[in-house]
């Protein structure tokens, strides 16, 4: 789309309520689903800073977990709504403000997810080779903002954290690259993972196996990988034993942690080492991580974690902290810096003093923090939409917001906007690239190529044909 031609913009429906959703991700799209159930003709603009929808379903859920990725097919149906538009490449806080959204829509639903990460707060965290799992995941998922990761020279990687994100990144490192070659990973990522496998991967937790957030299926998949020898260390006597007082998930996790090391893996390709009850004390190296110092921990009588001044050094060249994603504060929007969320009462946005901000709502990870699976966002969005609908019904809404179309305004001011047709061009180009390699899709991972496809750039299309 050229800068001065708003030709692809279907006019915003004027006769009904208008809703803006910021974040074309699982939570945002579940909210749209719930809204369309109330009124299939509702005018809904779904904004996203990327030209591609689906948020972490596209850029977080692991590429080798294709069954979950297929949720996108169901979510895509919301774009068939009569008055639903995808407004990609438009970032709240950069191209459009909270004030503009409030002016043009009867209701605004924030679904920006959690795009920052938690830090360890230890010396050496800024050394090269210390990354957040978010950055590492963004790289292997082909996110256009990701920086390349170099694995040359990495003989030991330490993953800090005992949740499913830690499992994902450990599995991507430990899996034979041939088993990843039918995924949608960019070619450059597969090349890097295949060049020099990482023979030793640690998963370090500051608490014990009974406090992990692993799910059974993911953990069992990891400890059963071909050619991977598993060890479990740091546990207290009896801690891995079955115990009927524990919930089913925890018992299954303990079983997988007992079964993994019991497997015989002659001549292992990768050694996967779980180390519990240890926390990172510092990272050492002249400019790059060379070793990680850990302190042993224990839980005190009140369940608080404490260090016991017993040290262990692991020579390692890569440290991935998988200790949580956090929401980002956006200009002009209320934010709770402790929880890393937009403050809210059951999805109604509040200011710092707890006062409800009329017409503003929140769903997903930016509502409740970075916890829960894709499905959790469905009931979470339903709660928010119930309140939004109650509020719209109570005060009418329509007619109070400006009748101008903000998307036309954006296009006229020279902001390149990716509509749904632009996403379909990207989708087709990725499928074509994948097909030529016997895969369903190969992701396009650079802003330049994505923007070229958004613009319907003939050169980019021709290059894509040649590549395919
Ligand atoms: C590594 C990883 C693996 C996961 N694996 C699984 C799994 O296997 N199974 C499962 O069920 N769940 C999984 N999850 C959880 C699942 O991805 C989340 O529950 C879900 O994505 C919730 O996020 P969300 O919809 O709130 O936001 P997100 O998915 O994070 O999306 C936020 C969207 O907002 C957009 N955005 C951000 N800021 C702005 C802005 N200022 N302006 C405009 N747009 C903006 C972003 O581009 C993005 O599209 C995984 C999560 C991670 C991190």
C-alpha cells in the first residue's frame, strides 16, 4: 500500500458500536470472538504492531508443537466478521495514542501481552551469552525484532527456570536438528542449530522438583528425547518419591524425573542435567559468559527461600533465563510496575488509585500477568467482554465517539498499515517458501521482507518466487 492511498481501507462501520482491540493475539482474538457472539455486525478494529496476527501463538508456542499452532485456524475466523479489520504495523504509543483510541471507539480492549522479561539481578547478567528465554525464543521463532543467536563455541548452556518455557528452550537445544527441519523455523535458525550441537544443557531451579511449574507432557517429551542422557541432581532425600498427598500433575512430574535418568542412553549426543535447589549468584567472564556461579538454597520454616553459602561453578558459554515474562508500561496508560500488568478489576481498567476508566478493558497476559496457556485466555476474555457489554448496554456508547475513521487517518498521514490481505500475502509467501523445502511453512523473519510483502511490492514477490 503506498503512503498516500487509503484504497485498501474498508470504511469503518458507523451505525453500530465500535471497538478497538490492541493485540491480534490469542487473548485479543478470543475477546473478538466473544464480542461477535453478542453482535456479529459489530465494528471491530484489531491493532497490532506486527504485520502478522496471532501473537505468541506464532512467536512463542514452540515450532515443533504444531497441534497447538493450529489454534490459529480457529482464531482466523474472527477476521471473517462483516466489520472486522486487521490493522497491523500500528503500535499503540508510537503510531496511535490512548487518547486517539478513546476518541474513536466506544470501547478499547488492551491485549498487548507481556513483551518484557524478568531479570536475575546478579552481577554479570549483561555479559554476552546471557539472554532471556524471550530473546532466544524470538530468534528461533523468526520474530522480526530478534537478534541473531550464535551457538558456535557453546559446549554448555544453562537454562534458569523450572517452567514450560525452560523446557521449550532446552528441547530446541537438545533435539536433533533433523527433527526440527519440518517446522516453520527460518532457514538461518535451522542452519545455526545444525552447525554445532550443544552437548550439555542444564536446567537449574532455585526450588525443588515438587515446586516446578512443568506440565507432564512437556517434561516427559524432553526426558525421552533420542540420544539425550538425563540426570537429576540437588534433590533432597525422598523428594522425588511418589506421595499420594500431592496433586496429579506434581506426581506425574516426579515420575518423569525418576524415569528420565533410569533410561539407558549409550553414547549420548546431549547430556541434560536438572539441578534443583540452586540459584544463580553471578556470571563470570571477560566480556562473554564463561562460567556460572550457583549458590545452593533451601526453604526455611515459613517456606521462604534462603541461600546456604555452598557454591558450585559450571563452565558455560550460554545462559538463558526462563524466569518469567512481564508486561511493558506504555505512555499514558495506567501500569502496575510490581505485577507488570495494566491494573484492572475483572478486566475493567483502573487507574493507580483503583478508579475504573470508563470504556477501557484488558485481557490476557497484560491483564493477569504472564501465566496460563492459550485456553486460559478464553475464559479470561469472556469475563472482560461480559463487563464491556454490560457497560455499553448501560450507557449507549454510539454517537459519543468521533465519526472519523482513525485507520484512514493513519494511512493518510503516511503510516504503512498492514491489513488482512497483506497478512495473507505474507502467509502465502511463507507457505511457498516452505513448500519448496517440503515443509508447511518457512517463516519470513526480517522487517524488510515483511514490509515489502505488506506494500505488495512486486520486487519482493518476484524475489520470493525465485527463492521458492
Ligand atoms: C515461549 C512460550 C511458549 C508457550 N507455549 C505454549 C504452549 O505450548 N501452549 C499454550 O497453550 N500456551 C503456550 N504459551 C502461552 C501463550 O502463548 C499465552 O497464553 C498467550 O499467548 C497469551 O498471551 P496474550 O494473548 O495475552 O498476548 P501475546 O500472545 O503476547 O500477544 C500480544 C500481542 O500484542 C502486540 N502488541 C504488543 N504491544 C503492542 C503495542 N504497543 N501496540 C500494538 N500491538 C502490540 C504484539 O505484537 C502481540 O501480537 C507459551 C508462551 C510462551 C512465552
